[in-house]
């Protein structure tokens, strides 16, 4: 599936570029495409290089937590849920701890921490995979949970909105929370249908009810704060929570007379090797996206959508934010650039500006995560991972459009 999608990016770009050259007289189009190829290959390497330190840091911290037994303790709370969602994972397996930490980091909006933790989880799941080049059910479910992860504190989006002059940069907080939660539920439902997971199980329903109450409580609490208080408290909670975990790991290791430094070094070495392994997969995906974008294919998609929405007599204001929505599954930095461009062009407090911000926070970058996480363990046959991830993305985008009309329409 990934092979087909990857090839279509290049073929579609070539067809559109050839048409522009032969019939529209665009002599620059192929030069733009080649520039995009070289530029994005360098960007992919720079991203991997930038991840090296982060991967070394967090996989080192994870190794300390693993040695002192704290990761195992964290997994006990979610073990009954994971046992039903991923029955092939043994009880107290290291993959469970890494997944719990990854989900927590995503929820706190800590992308730099979430990526190495997610890669660690995928590597642990690979040890249980009976077919080394084919994604297992557990790996696919984890990927979908990751790409549709509920974001409780989208601090980066608040920051960009503030820089671009939004009167209330945090006014998208509750809409983002709603959209990302719907995305997660849709992704889980799709995986459950394909993998025949019983979502009506009392334990699963109990967990989802608890999560819903928790998210609802956060929405209620933060909705009563001023924009300054919301931004300050969300950032503080995120950073205090993460650093507290680091301190707990280290102090627990010292109490149990475990050499935390040696454990960190061992984990950090794994992080360095993982960063090197990611490079070819990241180059392949980002170059394909860059070629597709440089050819004008992305712009054509948006224009075509606008035409049909007009024919249907529907409101077309959401079209101005569609480039962000279309780019989001493929590239986080690309979608971020689209969001900033939309807010710069139309205004941070415009309908399009609000929608682009909410779309940016509604889902993760499915194809980027897929390339990095599966690439880190050498998975080639991804089975239904793309289908389920895209369903979650579409649900998040549609939910973002709906709540934007609800809150700002």
C-alpha cells in the first residue's frame, strides 16, 4: 500500500508538470520539482540529525525507568485495557510501558518526547512480531492511537497564533480537544472493526467512559480561565509532569542502587542507532511529498474541491484552510507552514485562521509517523495501517470543520 501511495506522488506530479510545460508554457515547473527533491532530501537528513540527540536523551531516560521497574508500574493501570485491545502482548512487557509514556507525551503536546518513546514502543512490539517485515495487529493499533492521539495542551499552536496577532490565541483550545478526541475514537473504531476487537467489552467501555469524563473535566476547567492563565497553566502542567517523571526515574534507581548513568548511556546508544536507521525512510517520504507539492497537485486538489462545494451551494469558507488539512497527514512541518500561511493571508482570527489552527491540532502526521515508526523496525508490509490512519485523519478534519462552524461560524 505504501509503495503504491509513494509512487503515485511522483507519477501524479510528473503528469501535472508535463501538462503545465506543454500546454501552459510553464518552463520553470520541472526546475521547481527538482529543487524540491534536493531540498526535501536535505530536510529529511536534517530532521533525522535533529532527532539523534532527542532520541538518545529519551531512550536513555526510558532505559532508567525500565531498569528501576517504574515503567512496569505505570503499565498496570492500563494493562486491562491493553490486554483486550492487544491480546498478543504478554503481561508486563516493556512495549506496554513505552506505549503508555508515548500516549502521555502526545497528550501533553510534547512532540519531541513522544517520537522517541513511540519508536521505542514500536521496537518492543517488533520483538513480538512473528513476521519481521509485516506489521502486526498490535503495531497497527498503536500507530493509529499515536496518529490520532488526543492532544490536551497544543502549546505550539497557541504560540503561533499569539505571534500572528490573534486577540485570544487560546480560543481554539476546546475545539481542538473535541476534534482530536473524535479523531481518536474514529481511528479506534476502524481498527476494532478490521481486527474484530469487541468495543462493547465492559472493561473497554469503562476506560473510554473514564477518559471521556477526564477530557470533559479538563474542558470545563480550562474554559473558565483567561487566555493568559490557560497558556501559562497548560505549559506549566506539561513541563512539570514530564520533568517529574525524569526525577522519579532517577531517584527510584538511586534508591534501588541501580546505576542510572550506565542505564542512560545504554539507552542513548540505542537512540543513536535508531536515528541513523530512520534516514532512508524519511528521505523517501518527504521527497515524494515535496514533489507532489511543487508540481501544484495540492493546489489543484483545493481548487477542485472549491468548485464542487460551490456547485452544491455550500459555504466555501473552509476551503481556505484545506491546504493545511490536506498536508497534515503527510508532513507536520508542511502543515504548520500551511497553517501559518493561512493565518498570515486571512488573519489569525479569521474563520480560515481558526480552522487551520484546529485542523493542525486535530490529528498527527500519519504518513510521517508511519515512515518513521515502521522504518525504525524495517516494516515493509503495513497492511491496513494507512486505511485506519486516514479514517482517523478524515474524522479529525471533518470534526475540526464542524466545531469551527459551531464556535466561530
